[in-house]
C-alpha cells in the first residue's frame, strides 16, 4: 500500500471552495448529477404529515422532493414532490373526500413505491449526463429514484436524480 506524503503549498491564496458556479457537460458521468445517499442524507417526511407541513420542510431543507416514511415501521413508503403539492392533486383529493386543504396528508397524494419508475445504480455508473437528461425528457418525470442491490439481495435507495437539477447544471 503506498504511503501518503504531506507537502507544503506554494501559493499563498486559494479560491473559495464552492464559490465558482458548477456546470455539467453532456458527456460527464451521470454520477456527477445524482444525489448520492452515501454522501448526503435523504430528506424524509412522515406519510401522515399534512402536505403543507411537508412543503414547508422541503423549503427549509432546500429540496423539491422528500421520501414519505411510515414512522411506525421506519420504512420508505412513497415519494412526494413540491410539484405534487402545488398541482391539482390536492384539489382532486379534497373534492373526492369533501375535505379541506389542511386535512390533505402526504399519503393521500404521494407516489407510492409500487408506482415508481426507478433506475439501477449500475446503469448510472455507465451512463452520461446527456443520457439522464434524455431519460427525463422521455419520461416526463421530475425525480427518479436510483436503486442498488446489496450483497444480501436487498434492494435499497442509493440516490436520487432531479430533472430540475440536471437542467440547471447543463445550462451555461
């Protein structure tokens, strides 16, 4: 195993990390635009939270999507996006149950796991940003969960792709 070596810096000034704008090129690895849950925690909301509580939580954490969890079982049961909450979905639900907006829960309008369209991490590892952009364009989805299979065969969430993020990173 090679030994690590410390060196002194020759310059006395450095640019501020993260201050420069970050862009992605179409040929860049698809992994560069994925939110990797090994590096960053996922944002979650209880499936029994109101949609307004969930939206406020997403705003506070700076995301447009949260995984809906069953707090009793401590498992992911769905996905809710800011787009779902601000769309006609809540109004349709309120009309179907003769309810009020403050009574609409995440579980009422979330995308249930069985309805998800997902991509495997192995495909993302071999793909480009252009392919991810094309996938969003063709599917018209706003978010795509990225799955991996553990050594024991268990499927689990590895990351998340966001159409808005890909579009923003490709814009110069």
